[in-house]
């Protein structure tokens, strides 16, 4: 019902979701205040949600919902590519005047991280578009502390956009290195198999990374800040607002489900590690549906991805979906990575 609402009622004349007073980025609080502004990012999130619902519907055999989700997904994907593709990046939003945010035509805020990462999570770009999107993420938005939320920062207030333009450059949502957005980027990297890029970004964002300049960073080494102050500010590199972020849960998902690859699915626990090729071993303990799995990963061939063989309690299984025991016991899972024979 929520996704039908976004497509059938809370939509613009062009069919994109309305921004209202905010989307994920609540500092774009005037972008759609007049009832016409559009959130491209929300359209991408809608596509992700439709794909997830389609998977669930397929699992329970609801083919009508499968077909509806697929049709709605294709419609929204086409609208995003028609209206929001700016030649080398995806626009983040359109304000009430129809002006784009996160477009090459903007002097400030011209490249937005979340509309690039979520485009890939939603499967929106084709191969050539994806190359351009990744270039923006890897080059335009890159800093030693992780990717900035967008670039360049806003330097003067704009009432057609919102309070994001009133924050000091590089702080809060105004082009800071926002940890939540960086966590989205890490999951996106794993989503397309970029293990090395994901791990590099993870080390840049972790508050206890060994190369952190503590005198500059200032915040606690055991908890994420909301953001690190970004370029365009004399305090560039300083952490701010610890204990106040939704980043930790996304990092947890990135590390456990995508890096170490113990990913829950409707059909069972899928094992699909995506680790740095230099790692020879890794391990994770995962409780799932009444069973504790002690998962040991061996990587003698120095690959980033690819399960060659899995043994559960010494017995080889077919595929990489673990058997369910529902016995509240402990089972040993040996994972051998590498190309299959």
C-alpha cells in the first residue's frame, strides 16, 4: 500500500514521488514545500522496495503481486532515466520551480552521493551509465575520510532548497562526509562486487582506523559520529555529533551480510563472501532460525568473491544455501573460496 501510494497518489505530474518537506535528507526542507517538488532519490528507494517485495511475493507464490511489482518497477525506472539522468550523473531532486538539484547546471551541490549509490542499488543505470556514476563517486566525491554527501557545498542560503543551504559549508548535510551516506556507498560496492573499494571506504570511515589523526578527528574512537566535517571548512576532518546516527546498522549489514557474506534470504542463510583478495581467512558467528552457525572462510586462491565449496559439520553441501536445523545447536560451516572445478 505504501508503494502504491507513492506511485498512484503522492506523485508529481511527471509521475515521480513528491518531495514534500523532506526525504532521507530532511535538510532539503523547502525543496518541495509547495507541493510540486520531486525526490528522485525516493523514486530510487521505491524501486529497491519494489524489488524486495517482488522477491517476497515470489517466495509465497503470489504471482499477481510479482507482476505488479515488476510493472511498477519498470515504470519508475523509465521515469528516472527519462527525467533525472543528466549525462554523467543522476539528479537528486527537483524543487517546486522544476529546477534540478544535483545537476551539472548547478553551481553548488551539483553532484549528490545518494542519488548515485541508490541508482545502482536499484538497478537503474545501464553499463555505460554505471561507469559514469562510479566515476562521480570515486573521483568527484572522494576525500581521505570517505565520500562527501555532495560537492561542492552551498555557500549562501536558498529558500527554494531549504536549511541545508544555511549550514556552514562542510557541516551537517551541507557537503559533510556523512557516515550514513558512506555506509550506503559501501553496501553499493558489495552489491556490484567491488570488495576492495568497499573495504577502503570502510577504513576511511571507521572512527578507530589506525591512521586517524586523533587531534584533528577529536571524537571518540569507539562510536560513529554523524559526520566528519568536509572540504570548504577550516575544520575539515573533524568528527561531529557522535551517538547520533543511523550509520551503525548499515555498517553492521555491510560487514556481516555483504563482506562476510552471511546473508539471510527467504529460502535460508546464503553464504556469499566479498572480501579483500589479500585476506587468507575470515570467520563469523551467525544465529539464524534457531541455529548457531560457526562460519570459517578460507581463501587460499586470493580471490574477492566466489564460493568453491561448503561443508557443514564435515559434509559437503550443494550450492551455498545452508541447511536449516532448528535445533538450537551449533554447526560448523567451512567455506572454501575460489573458482569451481
